[in-house]
């Protein structure tokens, strides 16, 4: 389901349509995207800090 919406998001008019018709869903997709981008960076940073502390 999320994959379908990310494909639709390539079309900016579709983004406006989703935002108008399903604001909660749009907010969820944006939040999910932010989490998906931020989490790997945070995990890598945590691993980096842990390995640096050990040496």
C-alpha cells in the first residue's frame, strides 16, 4: 500500500489530491518518510559512538 502511494507521489497533482481528500493519510506518509530517512542515520550514529567508546 505504501509503495503504491510513493509511486503516486511522483505526480505532484496526486500529492495535492491526497492532501485534500486524505489529510491524515498524507500526514502519516510524510511522518513515515521522515522516520525512514532519520532512523538509519541515527542507528549508524549510535553504532559509531558505541565503537568509538570501546576503543
